[in-house]
């Protein structure tokens, strides 16, 4: 018995080729687009300490007001908040 060869027609070859090219182009455009959309929601940046100012601005025994602006980003929304803190020290160092 002779194995039968199935020949592919020109029309079927073009359908397969166009489908493969379209799939490759979709993957090339789709992967960065998904990363662009999902990426910011996966990033989490938190600061443990905020620099308020220099120690020389603090008067010992007197509460000193410091204001700082904090910028936070949630997804694509960026917000700026102003925080206030009073600093009190007895010796000017701690």
C-alpha cells in the first residue's frame, strides 16, 4: 500500500497563513497592551518614613508643626495629600 499524500490547496494555504499572521500580530499587540493596563495596579510603593525637615527648626519643649505633601498613585489615579504632624522634643535631638 502506498501512503496517500494529502495536498493542500492554494486557498487552504492562504487561509492558514493569514490566520497565523493575524494571530502573531494579535499576540505582539495584545501582550504589551495587557501589561500597560494591568501594570499600575500591581505596583505598590509605600514609604515607611517621611522627612519633615531639619532638627534645627525644632525648639526644645515646644510642639513644632510640620506639613508635608504626599503623592500617592492608585492604578491610574494620582492624588496629593497634605499631612500635618507636631514634633515635640525635650533635648533637641530625640
